[in-house]
C-alpha cells in the first residue's frame, strides 16, 4: 500500500531551431518548439525542497540540448530515492513557504484556513496557478 503521494512538475520549452542538427532525429514529428517536463513523486509533503531540486535538474537537462542523455534525470532519481527528509533542517523543510505571502494572499481568511488545516489535515487546494497553490 503506497498511501498518499505528492508530486512536483517543472517544465521548459525551447525552439527546435536552437537544438543541434541530430537532436530531434529520433522523434517522429518535429514541431517548432520542444517541451519537456520533469516530474517527481514522493511520499512526504516537502514541495519547496523537491521543487528546487527538480527545477535545477530541468534547467540542466535543457542546457545540454540533447534529450537522449538522461544522466541528470537518473541522478535526480537516485538522489531523491536515497534521501531522508528527516535529515533536513527547518529552513530546507519549509523552503518557498512564506507566512507573509499566505496572510497577504488570503487576508482575513488565513486564520480560518489555519483552523481548517488543524481540524481536517487532508485538503484539496485548487488554483489557476499550480506554483501559487504549492507555495502559498
């Protein structure tokens, strides 16, 4: 039984013309832009820490301009699999979470949301911006 899972996704896109000549030869259809996403699924809700790692790897993956070489993705996978979130200090655990941003965004509803979180720890949060939903 896996239980509750959390996920982080980072994506980038670049123009096909910016890639080396043979980089798209294995793809059946070539469009004017190439878009890829790097997704991490994990069992502990530490979005800020994982997102910072996934974002850095996504940037490195695109900077190499060769999507056949997945060494950086394999490194991220092995790093996250052998890492224990209990090793993180408090600043790393709550990376990208700002109490000031929560109060500014929700104003007088921030206290009601905090009370709701204490009463019912499993909540579904919806937002037009996934970044805003995961960092607020």
